[in-house]
C-alpha cells in the first residue's frame, strides 16, 4: 500500500464527505464526541454496504488501511 502524497488532507475530506453522506441518507447522526476512528470505521462500513467502494479483505482491515481506502475514495469525489 503506497502512501498518497496528501493522504492526511484526503482523510479529513473523506470524513467530511462521509458524515454528510450518512446524515443525508438518514442512517446516522454523528456526535461531536465521536472520535475520528469511529467515524472512519462507520463511513467505511456504510460505503461497503452501499457498494460505493470494494471491501478490504477482513483479515487486512486496520485503521491504516481504512484511512488509505477512504483517502482514495475522497480523491475521486
């Protein structure tokens, strides 16, 4: 997995896009106290459920891989 040049900014963009997507869909309301890791995990699972991204093999799922996958997704939005 090659690190993207501006992955940190793309992860922030992915969180913003994912939160907006989930709330617009009416499936989730994020609280200010939710951690970034919780948001990333939920957004990742939601996008897989809606078939917007392909899942990472379950034995390879980690915060690092989720961040990378969502950064790639955000870069295409």
